[in-house]
C-alpha cells in the first residue's frame, strides 16, 4: 500500500497537529503493510520525512504573508493545483490529510478532524481560519473516503452535527512518546537549573497562550490560593504566544513581578519531559480539546493532573485526574489546592498516571490508521 501524507506542518516549529503528523509518518515508515510514503511539502513531493526548518525560514514568510490581502487564498489555490498535478503524476495512493481539510485528489482519501473548536469558539480563532474552515469542512466531509478523530467525543460531534454516517468516522486516540516517564529530581537537575526552577516546587501548564486554553481562568483560580501555597508552588506557563494573548499578559503581570507566575516561552522537545516530571502538579483547564496530549504526557511522567470536565479531556484523564468545570473558578481553586497538597490523591496519581498513559501508544494509533486506509482502498 502506498500513502501520500501532507507534511507541510513538519516544516517549522511543531504544533500539536505537527507532532501527530510526525509520529504518524515515523510509524508508517516502519509499517509492514505500507510500501511507500510520499510527503507533500508546500509545492513538491519528497520520499523522506522532512526535517523542521528554523523559525528564520518558512514561518516568518508565512506570518508576513498573512498580513497581505489575497496572498493566502492565492497561495492555497496554487498549492492545491500543485498537489493535484503531482499526485496524479506520482501514481495511485491513499492520501491522508492530517490537518482537517483535504487538498484536491482523485483517489482514496482519509482526513483527520482533530476538533470542532472553530464552531464552538469562533471568537478564539483568527477570522481567516474560521472562514477557511467554514468553506473547506463541508467539502472535506463530502469527499473523504473516511474520517479520523482523536476521541470518541469529537467523533460523536461530527456524526450529530453534520449527519455523517457513523461507519465513516473512526476515533483513534493519540499516543505518548516513551521519553515521557517518571524521573528522579537528580535526572531533571540540569534542565531545572536552565529555567531556574526547583524540583517538586512548581505547578506546570503547557499550551499555547490563547483564550481556548482558559489560562486566564487558571491564573484567576491560582491567584485565589492561600499565599503560602502560591509562594511554595509558583505557576509555570510554558508555551509560545498564541492568538489574543494580550489580556492574559495583563493578568499575569502582577503575579510575575512577585515571582508567583513564571513564563518560560516555548520549550524544546528535549527539555519538556524533564519539566513535566519535576512538577508538583499539572493543570490544563481548557474550555475545549479534541484530545489533550499534554494531559497524557503529564500522566505518563507521573505528575498529578487537574484538567477540564469538558470535551475529550475526561477520555484521556479517566479516573486518575481531577476534573473541574473550566468556568467555575472557585471549584478550580479548590481543585488546585487538592492537587498540590492532598498527599493521598497525589500518591495515587503518581502511581496510576503512568499505568493509564501506557494504554495510549503511537504504535496502536498507526496500526488503527492503516486499518482505515485498507477500508478506503
């Protein structure tokens, strides 16, 4: 079986969907039922997994282009024409689009729909992204031979919201890399010193700084904790600036001055596992997620987790994490206090988190994805 994979998101700093695309590509390269994978990269095909470009490469060009009217629609049209022509020239294969919207293709297709946040929270996305999804999603739903989601929650949303036949949608959970595991504080020492953090003495949150992640609610809830808890466990916000982060920055500023909130910015994939493992707790009270990979990574690292009771997050956390209503700030504050001080809960979370996370592997994800390919061939 031959596969075409859109690998555009592997160029530049990897997002969550970029991580998904990379793990899928690595698994397909090793899979016995896949004879060849071709990777679409902007305007051409490659036969090997593309390596990420530094930020000074493609990413700044794209960011500047976004500010020029009509550039991105023209770019998308040209890219679609190139994909159609080159894929026809390269011969038949299953085309898998890991980033929602299918490019023009005349063969068997699979599209991964990670979430429907553009419908539920359009105010939390750039208007151009919402319009692109509104234009492209009906076409993808109609043309795709099969749809893949990261969770049963999103699968049920697609079926109920768009009337897609249940047999055309498969939920395939994501996996977690073995590098996310419990570690001793001695193992984490070098990385902790780099970020000026003390092992076991901080509350971690990992996400892009954007409204959907509910970081403002997290900061509000954290600020209501007793002062001795805040002094003992500063809140560490790890992730790049995202869409509409200005309001969050204003709320963080006074807590950052007192040392109660620490912003690390983007953290490399090499450092992140150590920050997870050395944290006293992990918090991700997002309003909406299609899966919640950071929650899984934290559990695999043996770190107690607090997350949202909404969306797909309960599927990931199970009965190991603390689930809270992301709009109930007092409940979130109570949950954070328990997360950081309830030793009975914490011991169970440290023990059961890695066990639960062990059930989510990229190997399973790839095998089930190849099963979907067989359905559409």
